[in-house]
């Protein structure tokens, strides 16, 4: 992991410390964190965040500062519910917001929690 990824992952771990089933894997070139076997976020090499949110909230959430539709490669947008957030927009309050949005989606998808 890059230093920026390591720092972001530590901050995320603190936010999800009470979640019962967690694991971390490398996916999409990111260091991804899963809860209940579903990805919630990925720490990007530059310290940005890939977030898995409800597709129903996608249009609302991409309007937030530093947020944009995630891309899988040049010109290939990922589907609704995959958002990337710039590292510079991830102060403690904003990181908590994004992790919470991801956990809400996770609970809806898995039927576990929240």
C-alpha cells in the first residue's frame, strides 16, 4: 500500500470498528474494505476513496464536493452506485459521511445491520 492508502485505511478502520464481519482485499487496484462480505469502500493509491452506495442515491451523491462517477478505465464509467471521492475532500466529517452511506447500502444489500 502507498502511504496515502495506509493512512486512509487506518481512518476507515476506526470508523467501522464496531462492524461485526470485516475483511480487506485488493480489488480494482485499491485496498478494499468489505463488511458482511460486500465491499463498502476502496482506498485508492492517491488517498482518494472508491465508495459503494445505493444506486438510488447516485445522482444526489455525485453532486457532493470532490465526488464523481467512478471509472474503470479511460472512458469506462462504472455503474450507478460506484463513486470516487478526491483525497482532498476527505476530512474526518466527510470520510464519516461516505463510510456511513456505504454502510447503509451494505445493510440494504445484505439485510444485516442498520
